[in-house]
């Protein structure tokens, strides 16, 4: 059978699920930008793209050269096509306006251009995460876009995905009817469907958490992780393995592939910040993908996709992955 490229998959989605043509175009443009980022990432020291800039982003993090480059690639690719009303990025303080000379469209694009950027200089997987929302009011979206247009709960996402730049470059995508995985065929220059209908196993014996923060966690997380570590002799009665890549994209990708539970809990070092990860750029798109693959995602107390955002750069605690374990750690928070 002939191979199904991303373009063909999207056209078939238009026929079978009425995926609008401008959404199809949007996904193709994002995928093209991810190919360009993948190319830059793979050059490494040869392309002079390693190392940091002198700037900090709105999160107070020093920007890597590839953070800035990836952000520019996504902005430039998506400005002119007429499919967007605006964009927001983890790397920018405010919403990005579509330049006046271009038409505007019905969608908002939100992204983390290079997730896991501390991995770049050590040649470990990184990725790009994106989320697509509808502009709430098309008339109100024809002028400048303010932050409030983006502040929609994750349930309103019409598409979400990520590209992972690892041993292979892959694009994982949901349009709200399951999760598909595409592998970049570098000879053809196309993403090809290689992982159809991805499902996360309900139970797992693998967890992902940054253990170095253990002393700063809240009681329910301490309890849960102690039980995981107690293994067969503990209350859970089985041995668990641990993995931590320090790039959410890579940890989530492993969970989509073979199951697991990923946790980035609230941390008492910065009590005013409810977690490290960003709701709009990381938690919402990943939660949409995880739920579409049969997994679960909460902040310990509620479903992440139900959270009403209050600001663009809002942070959130995250527990996501195999349903049984996410339900267990969520129940410990609610006890
Ligand atoms: P960046 O997007 O700023 O590179 O941060 C990566 C990240 O938000 C997420 O992808 C990782 O899971 C997490 O940080 C790693 O955090 P630690 O530094 O605590 O390992």
C-alpha cells in the first residue's frame, strides 16, 4: 500500500471529519516549520546554533540560540498564510500580531518553540509543542489580538501536537479524533504516517519525575513516590522503573509509546507558582494528546483541560499518562 503522508492524512480528514481547509493548511505550515527547526537542531555545532544568548525570556530563563531561532521560524512561517488571527509563544512576553499587510484567519496558534532546551548542548532530544484554538469572535479578531483571546480552557483546542527531534524526527498530532504519529522521511522531505491510532496502556510500571526536588514536594506526591519506590514490598505490590529526560516532549513521547506516568508537581520553593510547566504551551496540548490516546491528565485536583486560564504564561502542576496511576496520585491529593 502506498504511504500516507501528512498532507494525504489531512485531506482524508477533511473528507471524513470535515476538517476545515484553513486548519489543514495551518497544520501543514506548522509541520513545515518543524522540519526547518529539525534541520537547524541537527546541525549542532556545525551550524553555530549551540549555546545561549544574552537574553532572558518572560519566564526569567536564559534563552538558548535555538530557542530564539525556532521561535522566529514558527513566526515567519505562520504570518503570511491568512489562517491565523494571532500567535503566542513561551518565548515572547505578549501576543504576536499578524503584520498588517497580511489577511487574518480564524485560528490562534500557541507554541513552545523548543521544549527541553537544556538538552540542546548535550545532544539529547528536544521538541516543539503547539496548540490551536479558534479565535473567540471573528469580528473581534480582525484587529489587534489581546491576551484574553487566548485564555480558553484546553477543552477548546481544535488541534494539538508536538514534533520530537530525537534519533528520528516525528510529529504527533491530534485533531480531536485520536492521535497519529508521523515520521520525517528526510529523503522525501515529508512526514509519513507510521503510528496509527496510538493508545496508552491503562496501567504501567514506569514513572517520570525530577527526584532532585523531592524535599520540596507536597505530602500527596511524597506519599505516592515513596510507594512507587517501595516496589513489590510496598503497598502497590510491584516494582517500578524510573526515567527522566528533562524535556517534556521526550518523556510524553515515551509514555505515548509504552505507557508511564509523568509528574511535575507544585514546588514549595516558589509557592506563588503552581508548578513549573506552562498551562498554555505545554500542559494543555500534551493533555489533549494524552487524553486522545486514552490516558489521563490532572493537576492533582482537577482535569487540566478544564482549567480556565487567567494569564498567558500561567504555570500548573502536571500529572499525566497511564490512567490508573494518574487516578491514584490524583486521589491522594483529594484524600
Ligand atoms: P524549557 O522549555 O524551558 O526548555 O523547559 C523544559 C521543561 O519545561 C520541560 O520540558 C521538562 O519536563 C522540564 O522543564 C524539566 O525540568 P527540570 O529542569 O526540573 O528537569
